[in-house]
């Protein structure tokens, strides 16, 4: 259920995975391991898993469960900047630039709430984490930055990220 919710939310904001030719392409990924901002160091590896097969405009095919790899660019207790710059293609690492455009924490299994209903998503949206904001980085480092007003920021395993494929 969590996958169609993210797809539905992203459809609202125009971040679908099927775009017209020439339009920016987006890949939905799931964070493989929790990243705690307090413990993260610049250069730490961050991995996410591709959620569905996808053909890119350049002919590259990203397979379901392929690993997208990035790194921590900056971190302190309440903020974390991450960029992704590598993807697994045919079982081998290949350079590819991505920018984080949105995030959503899926509702736990069996949760009957409606936390994401009526939520308007757009670039920079973080759904299901009310105290977290996302600053999308369009610069050369593509290190989109998560910040929180809470004591400590954590990006938990299973967090869904929408990545823009960059040229």
C-alpha cells in the first residue's frame, strides 16, 4: 500500500515516474538504512533501493531493487545534506547524478490513520515527518538538505525518496 500512496502523492505534485520525452525524470527509492544526523560524518555512504523498473531517456534501465548510492555532504544534530551520484546498472556501479526532490515516511503496517490524505506535495515536500523540512539543492553538489526543529534528526530506514535524474 505504501507504494501507491507515494505514487499518488507524487502524481499530485507532477513528480510521476512516467514523463513525456524531454521532461525531467524521477526515480522512487527507499532508504536502506537509518541515517542519524548526530552520528553522520561528511563522506559517509547512504544507500537507497529503486522501487520499480524504469527506463531512462538515455536508454539506461534501472531495475527494481538496484542500489542508488550517495554520501553525506554535511551533518549536525538537526540537519543532514545528502547527494546521490551512483546507481547499480546490470549489477555494476555507474555514475549518475540525482537530486532529492521529496520524501515520505510510509505509515506503519496496520496503521489505520489518514496522515497523508489531503496532503499537497510539491518539490521539497516531506510527508509523514511534520517537523522536517527539505531544501532542494539545484547547485553542482546536489546536496539536498533535511532540517528539523526537533532535538535530533533521523532519516529512518524505509523512508521513500523521490530523486530527480540530472543531466
